[in-house]
C-alpha cells in the first residue's frame, strides 16, 4: 500500500509544532532548575548547624514549584493516543494551561495574561493538542510584538449565535493594515528571528474542526484576534476527525 504524500500544510504545521515544543520545553526546564537545586541541598540543610531555621519552608516551596512544572511537562510531552480526535474541550482549562506555561517566562516577555469567560460557556469541539498549540502561537505573537514593560493580553469568551467566540486583545503596537491583509499567510513576519508560521498554523489547526481566526484593529491601540469555535455536539462528524 502506498503512503499518501504529506501535504505542504502538514509539513509547515510539523515545523512550527517542533519550534513551539522546543520553546515551551526550554521555559519549563529552565524553571525546574531552581527548585531542583534547593532539593539537592536538602542533605546539607538537614545535617547542618541551622536545622532550626526555616529550611522546611524553602523545601516546601521548591516541592510545590517542581510539582507544578512536572505536571506541565507531563501535559506537554505525554499525550493520549486519541489526541487527533476532536472532543469536548473546556476552553477555560485550556487557557489556564497556556497561562501557566507563559508564567514561567514573565521576566522575559513582561506580559500579563488575564481571561474573562462567560460562566456558562459550553465545551468547544476541538483537538486538545491543536487548540493548545494555536493559543500558544497567538500569545507568542502578541507577546513578541510588544517591546514594552507593561504588556497585557486579555482573553474574553462568550457565546454568540451558537458559536463560542474567544477574543484575544493586547495593548501592543497593533498590526498595520498592509500586513493584516496577509497576516495568516505562511512566512509573514516582522521579526527576523521568526519563521512567520505561528498565525498560519493557528488558523490551519482550528480550521480542521470548523473554527475560524481573524484579526481586527483594537482601539485605542493593540490588536484583536477573534477565534470562533463550534460548540461540541456528541455524534457530530467532527467526533471522528483524525487529521
């Protein structure tokens, strides 16, 4: 049996996924270093003359920190075998994961992330890994566009006309109209160090399950990305999506 040739789009998605995974793992492994160093000093702390000091607080904090990072590493590296299948996804939980990942490098991006979602927001139909990847790309794009010290990204989610609408708004410089017209084309970037695949891949990933992404100008400044995702309905054709 002949194996179908991999499409150009799938190759670009794979290239971007590898870049994103390398970036995320770099953050987490760097963040693991400090609590690990504290724990390696535990024998000295226990046998030293200052046993009555607050060493136990430092160890407790290190264990909590390490536990959080290991949980994120497990989430990023170990995926269920059916991860290519569309399923009901809690958008709030996905945003919390993205926020935790970026919290490990706030000192570099200096960008805060907040989310305001309708309490009764239903699950969306999505491939979990793809949705996480798309949202990470959107946050990376917004954070890297802001060179200031007070960057802010806000997610707002609501139900509108039978579709879950998620808006990402930032307070960066915005996107010039000529660039906005080709923003989701591959290799479009204003950053020499980037490939310009993040937004193209984000749109391709959510399109697989019938979602859409667009970019709007925000007022008085910044950019607004609008993500529209279908509501999960059991038994829909998307439930069995594999590619």
